[in-house]
C-alpha cells in the first residue's frame, strides 16, 4: 500500500512526518530518511489497528510526481 507522507523540519531540527490519509498518524526522526522509516512503521501499526477493530482501511494512492523546469 502507498500513502502520501508530508515531511517538515521543525524548529528543533527534527523531521516530522504526517500521513494525511490516516488522521492522527505522525512520526519523526533526526534525519529525513529516519522520519520516513518511522512513518512506515507508524502506518503499518495504524493499518493493523484499523483491521483488528473492523474499521475500513483508506485506499492506497496512485499518483505521479512531475518535475517542471521553468
């Protein structure tokens, strides 16, 4: 499954990852790469909890990133 992860750096230099499709699902790391790895773990735990409680799991996304040089 694929979910969009938004990453911002906070005022303390930590990278904070938010998963918009999963309300309240956040993670962080001291590097961008670590924040992404932690986000993967958070997503897996979130989806597992939804499944365990019989809740619907948000669908995987299908998107492309397009770079425009201008």
